[in-house]
């Protein structure tokens, strides 16, 4: 069952619009976006003449099953003798791109060159020479930032899976439980709910460990009156979810509860500030000013949120450094946090769709768990 | 408890040896290798004058706790007002690197430039100008490929965690169980055994899905007489494990059992071919020739194995394209596979340490499960 239709037509329209005759697209998530196939080492060569998906030999059968609207051709530096894959190209991915560009007769190309590691990018530039007319990195990132309905549907389904993980955590909390153990419970519930993969390594952090915005679960055991921070996400239908909840185990001390209440208030202010036409820095400022009033702003040491889609971090960014403007179809996280080093941390995160009239929450799990 | 001592001294010796006065190192795993801190956006500037670890503001407290032998300084484009982190640098990571290089007075630098995305690498080259004398990418990759005893110890511990996952799978197999469900069981067992993270997204594939070398678990349900392929790994003490087993659920049909036996025989031949001084292509050839005799070589569509360490895929590669030579301290996977599209797939994978006299298996789970 394919929930999301690959967006190759968006790329072809863009090619047309820019007066190009083709595009070379690399990157696992970009290639998934345009073709429906997710796998390492795949490169898309798209043109008005047709589109070819180049894949390493070992990905050929999966790519043939999953990709839509493209001819799939394997490449391999030393093909296996006796192999029967049609259209096999002997050589590196660079050789394969050059060959297909030649076959299509393309002379004015775009490529998302600035996303490729320098060593490989330099070789691709050399191969394509004057034919390379445009860096597509930011254009593709912009395309991907505006979600269509089928993409939103996939992300809502992925959010439900993450919420199954949170539900399992609420039910499982017990004195003496380790962070790693709780991570296992949470992930097992996400798998039972159908998770294809995790959006990112699950974070489970107790009390002072929650003061690290990014950390891995450890053997740290849970005690009464401590904070439990869980930041988790699942990939479903190729799209990511990303949610954080901070819950109390037993009765929190006054200071922790005050912080948690302030973070929740800041989050609601951030969400309320989201609307089409709004600058991406404004929700960040709205949340930050709530924390400022409580004297907690100096502990909010990251930006408010980020776009989510095929990647868990993509455009736009909700930060003070952001020059973007929110548009209908964007899906962003809103995740203020307060991190008091050595003491305690709190973060609350939801996913929000920018709509034509305002915003819509894609996540629905109870927030006040303290 | 720190199992692995960071390897900064290796970098400093290298700087000395090459007549450089400093190095700029990027990449999450490279930075972990030299400093002990694993986190996004970190950059190491090492020199004879001292070493500085630059981290985004949100990673400051974790980096300060984890990093060894370096001064930790946060950078941020718009620092939070009232923040109290010492040594904060206002600006991008590029600004921060330029500032520290200036402060140390470095004039002849190495940097692993070819690993950085082209867009950023071009900016770094511009910032460093003539001071950039050497691309360190392959040198660092080579350093990391030779493991010291403490690294091997971490990997053995990580292998035990993965084996706990396999044990749970053997115990849990049941008719009608879904691939995703079994993945949850396996991962939950790895978490209970202490997994900090997974080395890569766990693969659980039944029968015809096992014919895709790379795939994500689906809702596909297990039937009697089918193959169960599980490829899994955990990160422990910052180092990865990577193991694959193919097991039978019930009695396999003759053809599947023949394939599994051939893959096992090929794997043993590949392992036996590993020794110091051997070309990295030889174990691949040894395994391939066994499959050739059974008429199965055309289904072995990837290379025999890869180095493992902080990253699950690192140097060296055991492939026909490899020009490397095996050396004591290298840890590689040996993982032949046979993939009959639409029908069945089998892969068996272990981790092998190259020793002074030969080889040592780091994994110990029963292989013949069919």
C-alpha cells in the first residue's frame, strides 16, 4: 500500500521553469521524495526525455519494486559474472551519471552539488563540466518543505506510532528502571504499532541527564520525584514523526514543576504564533519571551523547532537565525526546553502543520504529565 | 566508566610527522575518536599549542562532561542573552574555526576537507586560505581502521549485546508474527543488554523479503518453512557491532537449505582467508569461489565485508575493488549472501579481528540455525 505518491512531477516542472533540460539528484531522502525508493547510493537523473534511477547492484531488486516513474539501472565497479540485471553500467556512480546524461543528450543541468561531500562533488563537477548550470540544493529543500496531503497523512500515521511509544512509557514507569530499559519498552511499542524505522536514536533521560538536550539512554535508574524526558519518533510510509514529553515519576519538587509549567506555557505561545506569512523567527521569539518572564530564557539553549518530513530535520528552521517565512503545507516541530546543567531538564515537543488559515496540531498526546 | 581512551595523541603524532602545526577535524565519528565526545556539529582544532573542541551551544554541557584532553568552547550564531558558558564564540562553525586557528597562530594545517559537504567545504577553504596544506580524510580513516585493545574490548561488548538480540529472536519465533513485531523483540533485548543506540536500522526480513540485502521490517507475517534473516547491531561504549543470522522457522525446503549451507561454507572460507598482509580482495574471492562452484555466485551481489568501529561502515573494504592490505588491529565483517529475487535470501555475518598471527572472531553466536 503506497500512501505517498512520489513527487517527480515537481522536479520536472522545476526543470521546465528554469530552462534546464535535466537534473542530477543525490541524497537518500531526496531520491525517495522524487521516486519512492529509499536506499543508499541511489542517484536520480531526470530530464524531459525520461528519468533514470541509478542504484548499486545490491539495491536493484528493491529499487525495481519501489520506484515509480523511472527506469532503474544498476551500476557496479566490478559486476558479478553471470548477472542478469538489465541496463547494468560498469563503473562508479560518477561514471553512471555521465553515461546517462550522455544518453539523454543533456547539455544544461541542475544538480544538488553543495550537499555532496567535497571529494565526490569535485569529481562530479569535472564530469559534468559546462553542462552543470545550477545548484539545486536549496530548491529541492524548499520543494520538500511544502507537504502535500498524502505526505501529511503519512506523518500523522507516524505520529500515532510515536504516541503508542509514549503510552507504553506512561504505563511502564517504575522505580529502579534504567533509561536503556525504558527505551526498549518504548521502541518495542513503536514496532508493534508498525514503525519501519526510528526517525532518530530514541532519547530517554532521567532528571539531571535530561539537562543534556541530546544524549543516549544509559544505565541511570529512575527514582521517585524525578523527571523522565522521552524524545522519540518513528518512520512510517517513509515519513518521520518527532515528539517529546517530559513526565513526572511521583511528585516533582516545586522547582521542577515550575520549570515544566513554564516550558508548557512557552510551547503553547510558540504554537499560537504559527500561521502562514509569519516569519520563522517569530514563534521562537514568542516562546522565548515567556521563558524570559520566568527568568528561564538563559536555559533555553537551542532554537524552537525545525521542519520534519522524510528527514527528521529539514527546512524550515524556527530560530532567531531563520530568514524563512511560514507557508501552508510546512510541518514544523515546536519544542522549547529548559536545561539546568547538573540538575534537571524539560522539553515538550509537538508537530504542527501550517494551514491556509493558521495551524493544525499533528500530534495529540496529553502534554501535562507532571 | 570510560572503556575507550580517546586517541588525540595519534592525531598529534601525525601532525608532527607531516610537519603541520595543526589540524581541523569534522565529522561526528572522527571527533568522537579523538575526543570521546559524540555529538552533532562538533569540530576539533588540534595543534601543538593545545586542542579546542568547538560545539554548538546546546551540546556544551554534554561535551564538557565527555571530552578529554581538549578545551571545550561553544559557538552560536545568536547566543542566548544571559548565558554563562565560558569561551562562547558568536558566529557559525566556520567563524569559530577561523577564530581558534588565529588564536593558536596556526599557519600550516590539515583538514578532512573532502568529507565535508561541498557548500561548507568551499567556505572552509576560503576561510583557511593558504594555511590549508593537506586533506586528512584518508589519513584519519586509516588511523581509525587500526583498533587498539580498548576499542576491540568495546566492540566485543557491543557484539554481546547484539547476540542478546539474536537469542531473543530464536526464543520468540512464532507463526504469524510480523517482521516489525520481531524487530521490536530483538531491539528490546538489545536495550536490556545495555545498547546505547543501534548501529544501523535493524533488518528483519522473512523469506522473499530476505532477498533484498537492505530493507526495513514490514507487516509481512511468518509462515512455517520460511527463512528469517536478522541483521542487527548495537553501539556500546561508542563502538558498533554488526551481525547477521539467517534462521529457519520450521523445516526449510531443500533449495533454501542448500543455499544456506553454501553461504555458510562461503563465509567460513572468507574468514579463513583473513590474515595480516593479505590483500583485502582475497577473502572476497575465497568466499565467491565457493558460491561459484554451487552455481550461486551470480546471486552474491555485494562485497564480502567492511571495517567496523565507531561507524558501522568504515575502512577497510573487503571487495574486489579494494586495494588495501589487511593489518593487525583491523576489524571487518565477513558477510556473504545469496539473494534470489522474489524467492529467498540468506546472509551470514560475523565480525573478525585481524591479529598478528591470523584472525580472531569477535562474535560467537551459533551459525547453523537452518
